């Protein structure tokens, strides 16, 4: 069996928990996220082909996974949030992490270093699929609770175990040598996502996410006369995800928007990923209202177009 070791660092807090309710980075949760992002960028395939390939790469009920995942990190990285620390987050970040207003909550602190170990046989295509999915997770997603609102962002800082012919691939996984446009303006992404950035760069992740959160709070709390002359109701905000308090609370629908603080060298850049479709969920049972509301929110950001 062969091993590839990926060293990573959290750049925003991680709210992920094990069966003991203690914060931890779970290999099973990471595998689920890799599976999800692999699906996002392979959803153009016929459903039967997609399922067959997915089960071959990630395993199924009847077949084990050809790649095992182990995660190493120092548990001393656990801290507690409470109401006092929440007051220091600022308006925008407090809105994104609103669940911290109640009681105390432990989490894995930003700056925590961890190692992902992929253990695999000689089938190189399988491990490449895992590394591709990890790359997608790094640049488009996050881990744990509130990952669509900026929690659980991480960067890859090192790779070992790839043969020397894969130097280019190693360089791809480590983002520091690229500009934001070089990372996101790739042709292969255009059918799955749209990516937007703020004009400014920030010294702290809190400032970057706080900028997005403040803008998001303003549009979520807007009143009818501020947006439309008529026909604007709270139900229109379902485009940002469900449930909404007091509105069809039994229906759940993932937000099509993912907020990120992307760290390049010593700067943090606010980035919004807009999903074009979600192959994991059948959302047709609930009619989306007023897609224009998302466009109004995104007008304060610049879209990174393919080929920029």
C-alpha cells in the first residue's frame, strides 16, 4: 500500500464534532465532503455512469473504498466560544455565526494544523480522483457546521508521497503561488459554479468574512419597499436556503451561496461561490422565489469570469 500525506491549516474556525460531542476532524465527514465535490464536477455524466464511477472510487454498501483516509492533528487546538467572545466578532460575522449567541460552544481554532493521509493501492486513477476532490473542497467549500457561511475553511500547505512526475500537481494543490483569477478562472468550473470576489483584501479572516456577512445581513433584513414596489415578501428569501423561521419550516434546502475567506500569502480575500446546481438534492418540490434577490446581493461583488 502507498501513502500520500497532505498537510493543511485551518484559516477559519471549524465546528465539527464526533460521537462524544467533542470537536474533531472526522475522516468519515471529510470523505463525505470529497464525495460531494467529486459529484459536483462530474454531474454532467449520465446518472448510471455517475453512480457506477462514484461507487468504484468512494465505495458503496457492497464494496469497500479503495482509498483509506486517516487524519492526524493536535487536540490542544480546542477552544470555547461564549457570548462575550461573540460580541467581539462584529456585526457581519456575528450574523454568519449566529448560533454562537446561545451558551458556550467548543471548536477547533483557526491556525490548527492537521494532516490528511491517503492510503491506497497501485490504482493511480482512484487517488487522483480523491486529490481532485480535495482541491475542489479547498477552493470552493469548507468543513463542518456553517461551512457555507465561512466556517471550516482551510489551505493545503504541503504534499508528500506523490512521485516526482507529479510536481505540477503538487504545485496546483498549494495555492500560494497563484493569483485569485488563476485559481478560479478555469474552464472546467464554468458548468458548476460562478465565483465572485470583493474589491478589497484584508489582514484578518474575520474582516474578510465580516464584509460578506454585513452585506448579507443587510439584504436578508431588507423590507419590501427597499427592493420591489410590490410582491416582495419574506418568502422571497427562500432563494438563500431553507428553512426560514415561520415559513415552511419542515422543508430544508441548501443555500446556493457559499461564503469563503481565501488566504493567499498574507492576505484574506472575501469570495462567494454560487452553485449552479446541486446533484445531491431534489429541490423541485419547493418553488424558488425571486432569483433577482441573489443578483441584488451579488452586485457588490465582482464575478471572476473564465479566461480572466
